């Protein structure tokens, strides 16, 4: 019996870390998440949206629009349409954070996570991110699925005082 327990423990340790990146979350868990402060803002209240921005994602690894200007403390509802035939996502963050995340996605392409600043959007579907930009600065949005970011699938968000 001891050898079975030891075998199970060793097997679990050898399996390595379980990394996850949702392919079906579509940002739907936002209402269940805490309102944590990030360097680029915090989850917005869907009942207090100042403006809606529609973003298109395509298989040519581009977003439209690519540049968005926001006033500090403005809450946006991003409606993200995947007009392609493959999975895409939108992730909001600082350029440094997005770069780190892109590197991690290259190493662990099957990661599953669902954060309030991201939406995974199946082909032909729509995702929503509601975000409050309560800090001025230069931020980005990107698709961090392996190869997409590297192909230029990103955009810029400028938050002005």
C-alpha cells in the first residue's frame, strides 16, 4: 500500500504544474470576480458603463480598431467580435505584462484562466469585457494565443487625465 501512495505522489509531482487558459470562458465569470486593482485599472460595473467600443478580431491576426483613447475613470464595455474561423482572445494590460503572458503562453499553450480583463472568443462569436480605466497611461490589448501576439495581434489604449 505504501508503494502505491509513493507512486501516486511521485506521479503527481512529475506531471508538473497545471497551467490553464480557458477556451470557453468568454469573460462570463466577471460578475463572480472581486474588483482587484491592476496597473491598468479594474473590472468595471456593467451597470455603470460610460461607453461601448466594438472590436473586431480576424484571422489575419489584427484587431479593428487598433488604437483607443479613454478618459481616466471611464468605464468601457468592449464588445469583441471574432470574425475569423479560429479561436482568438483579447487581453488588456501593460506592454510588459502582456509580453510576459505571451511568453508563458508559448511554453504552456493549453493554459486555462478567466480574468476580468480578458475574453476568449470562439469563431463567429462575441465576447464582452467591462473595464474601468482608473489610471492614466499607455496600455495595450492583445491576443496572446501562441503565435497571434508574435504576428502583431495587438492594439494600444491611451488613458488621458
